[in-house]
C-alpha cells in the first residue's frame, strides 16, 4: 500500500504528519495557523492593545516556533483592523550576526570567553538594530510621508538610523542620505560649517579676481591663511564626528557599523544636538542611554501609528556560537531577564526558551529573582502537551487536510485510522508519552509507513491493527529515550 492511498480512503489529501518544523510546515501555515492553539495560548498571547511579556520554557518540538508564527499572524490581522494603533513586531530569532560581530569586537579566543562579557545593552543594541532597520525598510517601501513627524522626531529617526540601520540591500550612506532628504531635515545649504568654509574660499577668490595686484608670489601664500581659517570649524567638527564614531563603534559591540560612514552622517547634526544626545558610550557603561534611545524609537513609532512594540525571542539554541550548550544559552539569555527592561512601558517580550534553561532558573539565588522577577512574566514552565491535547492536535491536522472541508467540525479523526482493538484510553496514553507535537508527527508518520509496508494494494487494510501500533510505538519510544540521554537524532 501507499500512504497516499490509505489516507485518501479516509478522505485525507496529503500526509498531515510529514513535516516536523513549524517554520516549513505548509499544513500548519495553511490550515492550522489561526485555528489550532496550545491550551496556554491566552496566557501567552495576552492583549495586542497592551503588549505583555511571557516567558516560556519548552522541549525541542513542543511548539515554540509555532507560537511565534501564530503571534505574528494574529498581530498582522490586528494591525490591519487597527491601522491607528498597530503593534510593531520585532523577531529576535537570528543571533548569529550579532554574536559574530560581538566576538570579533572583543577579539575573544573562544565562545565561552565572549559570552561571559555579554550584557543587557548588547541585547538592547541588537533589538534596536532590528527594529530601526525594519522601520526604515517599511518607510522606504511605502514611500511614507515623514512630515507628520516633528523636527525633533525627524532628527531622532536620523540619529537612530545612523546608529543602528543594518540594511544590506544598498550602501548605508546612500540609504541614510535619501531618508534625510525625504524627511526635510537640515538641507545642504543650511550646514554652517560648509557655509563658513565655502564663503571664505569664495571671498578670497573674488579678492584675487578683483585685484590683480595680489597675484604675486609674496602675497598669494598669505591668502591661503584665511581659507584655512575658514575651514577650521569644519575640521574641528570632522574631528569631533570621528571621535564620536569611534566611541560608538567600540560601545555597540554587536554591530559592524563602519566608522567612516557614521562620521559623515554625524556631521549633519549640530554640535549642540550631539552633545545632548544619548550616544552609546564605553565610558558610562550602564546602558542607560539605550533606554533613552528606545524611548526615542517609541516616540517615532507612536506618531507613525504604532502604539506598542512586541519582541519575539526564539531559536536560542541554534546559533553557531552556542552549539546547543545550555551553559552558553544561559550566558546569552540571562542578561535579558532584567525586570526594568522587560517591564519597560509600551513594549512586550515573548521569550521562547529551551527547557534546559529551566534548570538554571530554579538554581538561581534571591538577587537574580529580585532583578528578573519571573513571577511577573507570565511564566509557562514547561510548555506541556497531554495525551488528549495531542490527540486533538492530530485530529485538527487531519481535518486541515480533508478532501472535503467541513465547517461544523466533522471530518477525519485519528480514531478512524486505528483499529478499535486499541482502546481510546490506550491511544491517548500512548500519545501522552510522546510529550511534544514533533514527536507526535514523527510517530504517526512512522506508524502510517509501517502499516502500509505490511499490506499490498491488492489486499489493503484500512485501519492500523494493534500489533503494528504496539511494535511501532515501542520502537519509537526506545528512540525517544535514546535521544533524551543524548544519543541519536530524536
């Protein structure tokens, strides 16, 4: 028999259990994204009108990435329905670029040494970089009118772009200059340093043209002096911009911002403006200036129609520098568990962390709990699935692939595929031991494959018998136990 033949007999088109990763799961995205939720969904998602923070610990395959995709989908629908009070979503799930730049900046010998020096401000820089780049991409694509922003907000937007824009689509200098022109912030003719330099040079040239007597070798060298003096202010500003650019480059360790490009962008800001700005610095070191930059970012977003920000943190165990090591994951994520930052007004975090970190959370001392306050973070530990909930999930997947979709909940069910000799209680207890949706899908795909291998097309059997179920289940549990002990691929 073929699996497709068996499933079509039960009114199912395609194999609902062939995919194991929500990121590439077409069945989930097509038929389950907005309808199938974990029982703890309401606690995790909260209200889009007031983004909240949730801290989730879950096994591999327990549905953390599915939760992230569902949040993104729900907020997209919410934003379409509420254009004046949208939620700005930042997906903080690719740590590789930030960790690579961080290690290069520290010149660390190994990953462990680098991660020991990772701080909260590094997370804040990474989140601001993602958010600012995403915002400028949207403003560029929509050709948005920036005149709605006040002059101070346009200045703040350009400052944030100079510090954090990490687009690779085009040169950053070109992108920043286009944003400055569209915002109408400080046209070229308003640059005082250039006015003085070009004005002095032009005056000397007019003097030389008007009075031929000064064109002698004894006088001409002296006329260079006022030109140099005229450009002295520009040179001082260039030196200050270079100093700021190098200081920022040292302070923002997770980005590879070119100091030369940053220097020319900073020249567009008047000295008094830069003196009053919360530029990242290695001198202060407390990261307080990042909070002010975050407030500037929120102010710009509020004027553009975004009432809140939601940061989705996922795939913590995947970066190359982490290598799935719980100790390295702890070094990376623990600085982020700061109550002041996680409870910052107008911003919510959805932290989807591997279950291995729950062990370290239980071992922390009082000082850590006073700083992190996990009791106020809508803690879900672990992201648990019971046998009945996995049974319902399997049924939802089957109905999502039904040849004739039904609106009243009818359609294929898992019970129809398994012989009645396997009781309902035995079936649900067996599924409960699988613990996660990924293992559920692995087992059911393996079960369908084994059943079809045991029967021919000429003599098909349309239910999975108890012997096939028992032997396949035993083999899968053995593989799952080996994976839990650190052997095999799971």
